[in-house]
C-alpha cells in the first residue's frame, strides 16, 4: 500500500462534497461495544461500500514512535484467528471486491466495495481483523523491512522529500508534523511490543466508525453489524485529541538543496478547519479563498503567474478542511525552466497576488465562479458510493455530525466578497506563514 499515494488520495477524496437530495438520509446507531455505525441507502447500482475507520493516525504518535499506525495497517493482514497471512485479501478478491487500506494523519481506514450479498463476509473479516490479529514477532522483521524500503523509495523522489521537510516546519506545534510513514530512525527502533500496545489501545470498537453506503437497507446492516461486530468485546482505548497550532506561530523559512529537484516554492498558512473554526463560516470563506487564489486553472495565481507570464510551470493548492485539528492552506509551485529570475523574486510575485485579496474583496462574478466550482464538486460527488462513504467517515470520525453534509451548499452560498477579504486579512499573514525554497543541489566533481 503506497504511503505517498495514500496521502494524496486522502486530500483528493475529501474534495467531492456529497449532495444526495433524492436519496434517503443517513442513519446512525451504536453497538453495545461502542462501535458507531453510519448507513446510507443508495439503490442506483447493486454495490455497497463498507469502510471501517479507526481514529488513529500519525498525528497521535509520540516522538520516537512515528510510523506505528502505518505499520499496524500492514501487520493486521498477517494473520488472525480466522485467516492466515494475506487470506483476507484473497477472500475479498475471490468475491470480486475492490479493497484496500490507508493511513493518514488522523485516521486509518480499511475499505471494500462489493456486491451486497457478500457484505457479511467483509464484516466478518474486518471484525476479526480489529479483534484477533496475531501480530507475530516472526512477521514483524520482514514487514518493517518492506516499510523501510517504501520510505527510501519515497525519499528518492525530490518532491516528496521537500514536502516532508516543509510540513515538519509548517506544523510547528502539532502532531501533523510527523510523516505518516514515520521517520527513518524511528522505523529502525520500533518493535513488536510497540505495535501490540498500539493495536490494543487504538483498534478498539469504541475508537472506530463503520460506514456503509449502497444497495442495502438499514435493517440488513443492523443485523449483520450486530452478528459480526457485536461479538467483539469492548475494551479501553486512548481517545484521539485534536492537533492544535499556536495562534500566530511566526514566519518560518526553509532553504532546501535537493539533488535532481526542479526549483520550487512551497507556501503555507496555518488556518483552522471545520472542527476548530469559530465561527464555522470562516472555513467556507477559506475554501472559496483557496479556490480563488490557486484552486483551479482560472484562479489568480495560475492566470497571472503560470499562463500569462510562465513564471511557474505548475501550480496547485490544498486545504483539508475536514481534518481533526488545525490545518494548512498550502500553495505548491514549480518554477518554469524559462524563468531566469530568483526564487525571492518569484515569492514576491506570489505575495503581490495574496496582498490584493487581503486588501480588496473579489468581484461578485469572480466569487460566483469559484462558488460554482465548489458546488459542482458537491453535485458530482453523488455519483460515487465510495465518495459518500469517505465524506461521511471524515465527518463522523472527526466528531462532526453527518448532518453537516446537508448544509454544505447553503453555507457556501452565504459567503460574501467581504468575508473573503476578511479571511485573507486574518489568515494569509506573515505571522502564520511557512515557506520553503527548493533549489537544485549543485554537485561538484
């Protein structure tokens, strides 16, 4: 399971917001052992998406113990009371299921999409995985070697190396600074006792959310969930906490010389997310601000500094507003080979565009275009049962009600041009800024 792809997928699938006006609303219930279950019926296709979300990720790991969550995601498939190593995947594959797992900063998710008649099999395998994984010492050494090689391969990619170093600076005081795969020196020190303790205290039913969307009924899911997950004993678990950032961490700068890298600017501002923002309307203003600034091919940075002047060859931005704790509004730009100016000059040009949004509200028609883009993402998301599951899981696992999805479009429509200016003036500031300049390392023979 590729860590670096998983991290990018985590951002990608949170982008589509789900608006299913014609489908029944979700239902939620909790088993006696503490497992929360969210069900949404969607009968347009004979498929069901089943996702088991654990509230544990790299943000929860203590110093010197980074990489535990990702390693555990691997190891639970090495055998359990009901299955041999790799057998759970083989069974799902034989049923024609699509299945995988990923670890992020906040969560670890095991997911399957399959025919509804096989849902009980998926439940039985996942219930066994969360309660009776062997975690044998003889499986640990070869598996941690695989993870260490996975990390080395990622570090050989200049862009991944630069981003990892940058994120450790941008998240000054929160656990989000920890790479999901773990630091290399920590992976050398982890042992099977660490992993077993992490499993016992994090994979408990009360620390998990089961999300089911597709061609099923509420009663069907209740019956199967009680049969398979209800048999798992409750046990104590460590509550996940929201990673919080300093209010104004101060300007932070990083100069990186990376072999074979293209010149690159990474710019991030510490911002709240839906869980931490007061008022929540701030988050929707920030989402629209990100779209206006660098969130599409027609955004200001792209139109002015990529297509018009060819300063950047590529530009992108991210804002994961459905995280458990304070996040980043991040801009990633690769300098065009045709641009002969310095990275300082490129940074100044970006700051000029930011300053315009800090001091002047966008025109009404420009804001409407950005709003239309986000609403379109919302509507397109309804075609995917996996997208619905991901969105519901992100809400509920972060302590938000699934009903938040019903207000999505209305909340976006309430944001005014001056809300955008105020959000930019408040959050796109030097005392919330982290910036990395990535240079190609000069080699000398």
